[in-house]
C-alpha cells in the first residue's frame, strides 16, 4: 500500500483536526467571485481581439426577438457571456498586514512550534523551556514590527494619493484594506414613540407610514385654474428614433472607470464591442 488512509475523525487528535481545517484566509478565498467584469485586462491587444471575436460569434447565434425588453435581455446576457469567456471577472482583493509578511512570520512560527514540542517532550529541561520563551518573544516582537511597518507604508501611500487629489485611487486603496462598508438597519420608534421597532418588516412599514403621512395630504383644487395655464405646442423631436451615428456618439462619450449600472456592464465593454454592439443597440 503506497499510503495509509486518514484515521476516522473520532480517532484524530485536536492538533490533527486543526491542521487539516481550512484557515480563515482560505475560507475567505473560497467565497463568491466578484460580479464586476475585469475590464482593465482589455488593455491587452490579445484580450481585446479575443473578446471581439467571441462577441461576434455569440451575437450571430442570438435568436432575433422583436420585443424590446426580451431583445435587451438577450443582448445583455450575450455581452456578459463573451466577457466571462475571454476577460473574466474581478477577484476581490482584501489586503492586511500579515498577507505581505506570510513567509517571514511562517518561519518564526515554525521555529516556535518546534521549540514548544521539544520543551513538552522534555519538561524538565530548563534550556528547552528558555528556548521556547525566546522563540515566543521573537514571534511577538517581529509581529509588532512588521505590522507597524506595513501600516506606516500604507498610510504614506494613501496620503500621497490624497495629496495629488487622486480620489479614485484613495478610495480604492482604503477599500482594499478595510473591505466594503456594511450598514445595518437602524431601529426606529413606532409612531406613538412607545415601541422600538427592530425587524426589517416593521421598520419598512414605519417608513412607509411616515412618508404617507408626510406627502399624501388631501387637497382641494379648483379645476378651472388648470384651464388658465397656457398650453405649449407638443415637441415630438425627442420621441424620434435615434440614428446609428447618435448611438455611436452616446457610447463614445461614456466615461471610463465608473460604477456600472443595473446591467453590470462597464462603459469600456460597450466601447470595445464596436460596430457589433452599435448595431444591436440601434
């Protein structure tokens, strides 16, 4: 037999169970992939060509549909599929001081662990106990030093971004450290102020009640006043179908590096789609 099977869970020691368990960082890396498309990779010519070719093939295979909503949903899914097949999605990146010092810390922790095992196997040895204490102190001292160095470097980096008024880079660097902000539902008082509402349903109902009382007032209107308001001629120019050239211009003037809308497609992707996308949107 080339290898022995793993022992049953009930026969494993606590150390074996902990060693075989995924770490916190490994669990976080197994989380959901970001929904954002990695549009920055389109700067590479090969990626641009691959996306355009895949998009062209996918659009040719798209089933024509005369319903506007259905046609748009098909186009959106076609573009997103082409992006996933050639460009990919962003990987969420959360930085912390120990991520950049893994190797140095791992070496010290391994030494501390070996020293600990040695002192446990020979508890009467004062030399081994002292060696373990020194290793433990070295880990704590180095950890504090590396942590302080990392934070000083990061603070200088973020300060430089603020000094040059790089707002986008400033918030990106901050978000990489702290992660996305989360906001919980704040409790509210009931209308009479006697009860604290904590559930989302109760809070939502209270807000609806508040705005209903605030905005929906009964008003008496003399309809003859409406007839006295001057009438303007109807302008039908805004209702005409935009030309293909207008669609191209609208896509071209879209700003890059902006948050995506409900479709989840960045402006860079619409621009990269070229005439294939122009004709589909028109």
